C-alpha cells in the first residue's frame, strides 16, 4: 500500500503537464478572434476590409465590435472594384463582429445614414440621418428592437450608451439629454445655449461632457443622475475635448496631450504629454487608448494605469484612427490618409500567460 502511495506524486507529475498541454491545445482550437501569439503582446486581427468605402465610427463592448460603413456592399464583404464614386450624403449601415465566433452580422440595413455608433455590447446607439425620422436611435443586439429616442426640438448628434442609459447632445450644442431605455423616459442633463455642449458619455449614473468654459477653452463637466449633483472635473485655458468615462476614470485630450481624472481619489492624471499630437482617448478599466502621430502617421497607443506602462499598439505605414477599447480588446479604423481612403476595421487583443490566450472581461 505504501509503495502504491509513493507512486502517486510521480504519476501526478507525469500526467499533470500532459493534461495542461491538452487543455491548451483545446483552448487554442476554440479560441476567439485575436488569440494566439506570445504572452504579453498585442495580437492583431482583421475585422472588416472596406477598401474605397467610407467609414463613420467604430466601437467595442461586451464581445462585439460595431462600426458604420458606406452601403455599397453587405457587411463582411469587400465592395466591388467598379462601384460608382462616393458622393456626400450616402447611406451607411451598421455592422457587428462577434469576438467569440468571428461572425460578421448586419445590424441595420434600412435607407438612410446610420452613423457614429457607440455600444456596450447589448445596446448600440447611433445617429440616424437622411430620412424624415432623423435623430438618435438605439438598437438592442439580441432582439433587434429599435428605439428612436425622442427629444424636444432641434437635431441630435453625438451619443453614447452604458447599460440602459443613452446620452446624447443636440447638434446645436445647446443641451445634453439622457434617455432611460428600460423606462422610455427622457431626462434633461443640462442646457446652455451657445456654450458648445458636446461629446457626452455615461457610466452608471454619471454623465460627462465638454462645455465652453469661462477661461476661454472647453471644460470637462459631469452630472450625477442619481444625486442630481453637478461636477467640474477640469477647467483650464486650453480646450479639453472628447471626454470618455469607465468606472471611476474619466479621460480627455487637451493641447494634443491625454489627461484623466480619478473620481475615487479626486486626482487629475497625466496620461501622456509625448511630442506631436495625441487625441481621441478611450478608457476601459485601467487601460487607456488614443491615436498618436509622434512617429509620422497615426498610430494607436495604450497605457495601463495598473502597471504604468505605455505601449505602441500599431506600427504600420497606414493610419490607425479613432480607437475604442473594451477590456483587453482594442479596435480602430484603418485609413490611408494620403488619399483619404478607408481601408478597413482592425483590432488587437492583449495576450496572457495561460496558453497565450486573451482574457476579456464578461
């Protein structure tokens, strides 16, 4: 009996590596888009090839990448080479890429301009133009339910969504609204005619936006829908633009640099003050991304607040622009800016130690 017991550790030492190797191979076979590669690097993968087509926004949330493309080919298909030249007010459709299966699906296929999508993976919000029923719409990915969000007068433009709360600004810059998609209820967040209210974002009950300030530039403001409390997060001489929020972090660009604000510690953060220009930041958890032209063309950079590490995500001669981030997934539009041509939508996932597989939050 004792001899048998003495063999157990030896047998375990032999079988355990074999079991782990089998699990690793199984995981790689079933891996979602962007898996593989070495641990601790960005693994790139294509989402959609759109040569010669117009792109109008990309975002990522809860296992879905959503983008708007000119309606000259179905989602996931390359447009014909002999298609008619592009014209100003063209129809756009929304497409989605499932990060688990790699499938590309059509989100919208109706006439009109469905552009500038934002998504949390469950709902996508976007601007609807070119029809009599223009404005801001929301569409639920699983059921396909669409809601045209009502608001008093004017026209709606930039929008964002998180959970059941959609936020949007009027194109005149006179108001920010929030809409409860579950209760179908519109709430006025703020109104200030002539003060350039723009680029709202939302996380939980907190809405953030940019607004013309008293010092001459645009400031970053916030409003808590739960407590009806207004907040000023940053007010400086330079323009502070395109705020984004996730959890307790708010990020924005100012004077070609990227800054942030930690709502838990009430501290202003400097993310990067690198040479040249850094704009259009996005944030997810402890990861912040932005577009950056310090090396000539536009690249995507990422900064991990937890490790205080900056990474150059893209290094291609093309221009990688307007990045979005969700967990360990970054996506962006790829352009050839020399001839103003959109080439496609691309993405990258950060690999981890176990099996070199990306781990994303659910």
